[in-house]
C-alpha cells in the first residue's frame, strides 16, 4: 500500500489553562482546532484523515494529567483508534517533563505519533524526541518560575496583613484583599469556641454541632454552582479552633502577622482554647500509650471493603504480639498485618506528607480518615483540612506531590475535605515476617534489624579469604573464589566476602531484603558480577 493510500487517523487535542473567555462564540480552543484542521487538510496527500471526536480541555492546567479529554484521548490511543495526535503547540499537551514521558510512552505502545503544527516536531524520530524534551524542559522551568513568583507575592502580601485568597474561613467574607466580618457566621464561630471551652472535648463538640445542624461555610464551585456547607469533621474543628484569623492575624507557613481584618474571637478566649487543645493532646497521647487499643482500629479495610480488626497473641515469656486481622477474602490482600509495624509505617507516611515530625501515634485518628490495603498498594485517605489548612489547597497539593515517593499519586476528593494518597507498595511474607516493598526499598514494615547469623558469616568470610590470600580488602587481590580443598563449607562461606559493597552495608545495618538469609546464599548459585548480584538479591524480597 502506498503512503497516499494508507489512512492515518488524526486526532486534535486542544487545551486552555483558564475558563476565561470559553463562553465566547470563537475562543482559544476553536482557534487551535481550526489551525490543526487546516494542517491536517494540507496533508491529505499523505493519507491524513481527521478523527471527528473533539478532545478539548477548557480550564485545565498543563501541569496535571487529571484532564478528562486527555484521559479520553489516551484511552483511544491505547485501543488503537488514533494514529497521529495533532496539537497547536507542545505545551498544550503538557508542561511537565515527567508527564510528557508518560504520555509519549502511551503513544508508543499504541503505535501513535505526535505532531506540533507550529513547531514541526514528530516523536517518531530520535531527534524529534530530543528536541521535544529540551522544549518541555524550558516550559517546565517557566512554570516553576511562575510558581515561585506567585509564592513570593503571597508571602510579601501576607506580611502586610492582606488576605490572599483560598477557602474563606467561617465568619468572614472576601473584601478588597482583606477579610470582612460576616456577623451571622461570626456568632456561630464564637459559639463553637464557647462550647469547646465548656465541653473540653472536640469529640463531644462535634456530636453537639451535628445534633444542632451546624455546618461549615458554603462555597461557590469552579463552574459557579453553590456548594452547601457540610457537617464539621473533627479535622475541620481542630483547624477552626486553631485558626489565627479569628484572633485578627494572618499566618504564612510558620510566621504570623497582624491582619488588616477585625478579630472575631477575643484574644483571651482564643488562647484558652489553644491551652486546652495542647493539654488534651498530651492527655490523649498518654491514654493511647497506656491503652492496648489499636491506634488504627476502624480505619483499615481490605479490597473487599471489610475492616481489619485488632487481635493479639502471647509468645514466649508473656510477650504480646498485636495484629490487624481481616476476614477471609478472595481479593488477594493480606489477612494479617503486624500492628506495631504497620502503625509505624502509617505514622512515618503521615509525618512525611504533612512535614510535621512531631505527630505521634495518638494523633493518627485526627489525621487519617481511612486506610485501604490492596494487593499492590496502600491507599491513605487523610484529612485535607489538617494536611493543607484552608489557604491555597492547589499549591499545597502540589507541594505534597513533590514529597511523596515516586510512583505515588495524590488526589483531592470532590468536596476538598480529604486527599487520597495511593502508594504503589505490596505486602511481602517470608519466614513468618512481613515487610513492605515497592516504595523506598529501605521502607520496611518493621524497623531495621541486623541478622546476626548472616552478618557474622560475612565477617568470617573475609577472614577465610584473608587466610587464603584472596581477600578483596587487600590491595591487588585477585577476583574470584579460591577453592578450599576438602571443605565445601569454606568455599560457600568465602563467596559472602565477594558481595557488592552496598549489599554488605545493607547486611551490616540490617536493611537487606528480608528474604535474604544465609541458607539461601548457601543453597543457590550467587553471581559474582555486582550488577547481577543486585538483581539476584532483590528477588529475595
């Protein structure tokens, strides 16, 4: 078949970052599509034909893959319905270099090419890929510099006491770069502070407010629809009671500045509430430390939606071993999780994502709304009000995505009250022990523990090779395992001294894969090349 006879199905993708002007009869999306259609028409002699489906994303940033038309396009490419993707400029497709690499990978698997009509690029050639990567690097640089400018402007404006946008706190309306007291809502805020000081418990306060039908502040959605307020969660109440806007102040990160707005709560009442919150936090930690109740009870679920329940068993000497147990399931999720180790893992993740190392185990129930254990992942649903506060959740979500492990995903729920972080990890079991693999290989589900038998054998191996004059620690030592006459044990032992230095360091510090045991090193043929060793060792877990 000649090129002119071969039909290439061409899909046009258009995007505009803001929704400003989209209501016009002829907007930016129309202009992009018209130019792309004209280009496809000019390539008719090459067999190019237009796919009638419109892939248009209006009001979506190029820094995210969460775009409906883009997802539709990638799905059609994966199904083999598109041969060529045509865009007006490369940054219409994405402004993120990592996202671009993922998109091009989908194109490659679907056998599709990519064309920018104003920049004459084609990803079917290696030079086209190189040029596109350079261009996208500059596009990403421009986006990051713009973000830095925005953050600097916000910091300088807040230092002057100005309100710089975000979700409005209950009790205030937006004025000209400052908050204006809404008297009706302000009375609700004062009532919440008063009742908290009387009840002394956020749990009791939440129950009372729910019974009285008190709701959070409503807001207007991106498309202009009115979104009513919701029943206060504990996280939202903690944030409200610590919100320094009510004291007449503006907070930026760890700094506080006098605001241009009027306070709602008297300074004495606000400080009494802070003192009570601090005392309750200490008391709660002490109760949790004394209690045998599992910190995550009622929060952990398997892939079938069934809850994990806490249990324990007694070992030698009366030592208690705690677990989370799931009912019999066919979903492939583990039935048993070691409680201490799993709680430590969740606590470490919450500390990392919130950038709050002072968080303790007793605080997890305030931060964590749900934990879903999957065969190939753990999903943490965290309270967005505590994680981000109420100022600029979009910037905060971007900072969170920069802190989580590679391959993990963070998505805000539609109501913006929680955020789901999907960690691509898996539970592994061997020898009666459980650990996590997939996110940092050093992220064990239990603290690092030196295998004394394995480490002692490693040390003896260096002694054996030293006696035979072949220790790799000696200058100019030959590479290879010398034969120990009539002693196969010494021959096997000597191989341990030839492990790669990084593997030996992991054994020394107890961070080697948990399935790596001396028995395996003796029973299997270990490769001598270090790169092959590393792959061989990783297959142990």
